[in-house]
C-alpha cells in the first residue's frame, strides 16, 4: 500500500458520563482531539458528571474551547451536554444543550462510538 493513500474520515462519537478530573475523561478528550487531527468528524455528548467539563469556570473548559473553537482541527468538534441534568450550568461558547434524542441521532450517524462512564 502506498503512503499516499488517503484514509476516509470517520464520524466519531465520544459519550462521556464521568467527572472532569477522572482519568477516563481525560483519555477520552485526548482521543477526541487525536480524531480531529486525523481529519475525522467528532461529536461529544456529555451527561452526568461530565456536564461540568465544558462549564464556564471549570479547569477543563479551556480544553473544551480548544476542541470546539474556530481554531480547532478539522473545524472543531460538536459538543452537546444533557440539558436535563441539574448540574448543567453556563457552558463555554460552542457547547450546546441537548437531550436523549440528540444522543440517539449521533449514535445512528456515527461510524465509531466510544462510551466512558463511571
């Protein structure tokens, strides 16, 4: 196989339910970033403790801004937090509120789904 062969972009969904400081959360965020750099289309759905990851003022929100911002690789990730969680607070720009219907749609549209829960 030639080194010039292009690899087709995949649609990658990362579903996170763990706290912002959990090691599995950090690993999932790194995988999302690597997928973006590879040229994949990335979506993140956060629920449970993960709704705080992109919350304004949370230390991990800077990382989320880098994944969804205009300067992010491949146009940035889509980031959706579960609006039904009472811990949802003001999110950084680019983070959208959603629900189980959004999660189901993202699952159906994805080639690869990674779930991280505690």
